[in-house]
C-alpha cells in the first residue's frame, strides 16, 4: 500500500523507510525500496499481467500466463458478498445460479497482479419459477457453491468496476468484540505524518501504536517519535522494515540497540516518569513472506531460501536482543497459506520457537476467506510445536469514505458507509477473538487517518483511516474504534 506525495513515494508502514525525524513535524517519509535482484522485476511484471477472460456458454476460459499456473477467480452474485476461489488451470464451469446474472473476473495468483475485465454469465431460470432463489432468501451455499479452496487476495490490483453487482448486505445489529484476555492488546498503525498521527492517536485514546522504521535506523533517529508518543501516554511497537531483501547479520543484531534504548530499563527512560511505556516487542519485517517483494512465490526453491535466511537473521536478532536483558521479544511473520515459509524457517532454525514471541498476520477483508487463513496459521504453528505463541494481527482495516465508492475493498462493500464499517469492525474482532481465543495478541487497526480528504479520490488506499484526513471523526466507525481501543 503506497501512494505518492509531492513527487516522493510514501508508504503506510508497508515499505522500507528510514525516517530521520528531528522534531515533531509533519513529514512524508521518503521510501527506500530495494529492488529485487537480477531479472526479478521483469519476471514480476509478467506474473502480474492480466489474463484475457472469455465466456463460452456457461464456461469461463482465460489466456495462460507463461509464469503462473494458478489463478484467482472473483465471483459477484447480486445481493451476496464477493467470493474468491483458487483455480489451477485456465478454464472452469462455475456452478450455475438459476435465473441470476453473475459477474466474473480473474487474475494470476501473483501478489499485486491485475484483474481481467469483467465478464457475465446470465443463467437460465428453471422451468419452475418457484425454484429460482432470490438473493434475500438464498443461503450462501445455495447461491455461491464453493468452486475450489478459497483464499484472501493479498492487495491485488483493482479490476474495472462491474456495472450492476449489488453491494454486499450487512447485518443491522453488529456483534460486540470479546472481552480481552491475557494476551490481547488493541492498537493503531501509524501513517507517514508524525504530527497528525500523534494527534489522531491521542484523540482516539490509543495506548499502543505501531510505527515502522528501516532496520538500519538508529535509536537517535527514533527517539523524537518515541518521546512524542510517550508524552501522550502511548507505547510504541516498532516495526523493523527491510522490504524486498534479507537484512545483514549486523542489521539484525543492531535491533539490540533499539531494545537497549527503549526496552524496559532502557537508557531513554532514565529519569523519566513514564518508563512503564517501554517497548515490549519488535516486529521483524513487514509482510516479509510475500514472494512478490522478491519476484518469487511459494513452491519455488528461492522462496524456501528466503524463509531460511529470514529465520537465521531473526535468530541472530533475538539472541542479540536477549543479551540486553530487557526482555523485549520479536514478532515473526507467517502469512503463507502453503506452509512453505514456515517449513523453510524451521528447516534452517529447528529451535525457532524459542526466539519468537508472536506470529504476525494481516487478515484484511471478510470472514469467509480469512477464517481459513487463520486456521492454517494455527495448524502450521501447532505442527512445529509453536502452538502456544500468541498470534498478532498487526494490520487490519476497511476502506470507507462514508458511502462514496472506492475502487476496491478486499471483497468487502466498496461503497461502505461509516455505519457498515463499524459493524464490520465489531464483527471481525468478535469472530477472530472466538477463533483464536487466548492466542489473540496485539490487534492493530490500520490506520490513524485517511490519506486524502473525503470525496477527493476513489483510491481505496486513501480511506483506511479511523479518522478523516483532517482528523474529523468518521461517525459510527470512529466510535466503534474508540470502544475497541479502550477494551
């Protein structure tokens, strides 16, 4: 998730950045994104190319991508939530929905790949009209039988909007988040404007804010940010970023400096009355298991090598941090449904469990495809003896401009009102809390404020804020977020 401001590439705690904030001022952090090695940019461009989708009767076919053999099909049935399915091949006959026009789009399984143009199939009504299900009456299984295993798309490019599919329906009575347990801690993810994000976090009553820095950032560069949030009674959770590359051993070990300065008993807190706000953990990389950062993917030998190198660097970082005696932990990334990333990590570091204090995942979107992702994470960690380690939701959010349509929303209603966003927040925290139970750790809402004023663009990335661009509340959504943050 990146955007451009004043000719500079800026990112919302998702790309590798190195802020040098000397004062609490409005800044747009210049991104320092490392390009993948050798010819990987060209390979990635080919893998992201949109297929050409065609309809032949009730069958869908699409052109083959020379680098990708797995595709994702998006299916929109009027009155129902969007559904995603993984297809191995270049054709399928979807289960018919009698008497209904269904919209389809397809893309490769590569992250950030481009969706095809929309195609429609109008299914014939049955001879007995009473057998035609209506969107209001049909169950999800009647209207949307599963095609294959469903997964969540990971920040795909936006397809052209279909002209007629209706927005998903939402419940009128939102679920309430579960009572917090011993691991649970709500928080916010910061953006790129230190002054506005700090003010917004304070207005919302946040007690924990996730802030990203390049892994090469020094404690001296971080200090103004830590001090600013501490002045508002807010603890910072640092994210060590190294987009598209593996950090060096020296960089991994340098995180000991972060812990030594800002962890419990750290030098920064000497003589201060707010030492209880010392950092407790450092997140080691952001969406690092995304092969798209490196021009590879699960199943490739190079992907396994990346996982092995990541685990090795994490162990070196954890050992260096442990030597400080501060008790600061490390959060490790695992959001790979194939299991290759987890297997690669444990192949390189069999005792990895002893170096990890939390597993991170970003389950954007709705329950129907994220439940499987989280279930897979539970199974993978249990398989490697790490089933007692908390699972941290270090990013989750919805794009909402109060009913103005954005061009994508991870399978959720792209025309989401603030009221619907509030219901979605409450229901998401509720079902994830039930699924993970005592293993649910940090849960960070993404993010403090919108990146553009209301109604200015239709770019979905601009409207993830809990507050509007100028820190105005988002009605029911802000109220729900405040309630969540106080839990």
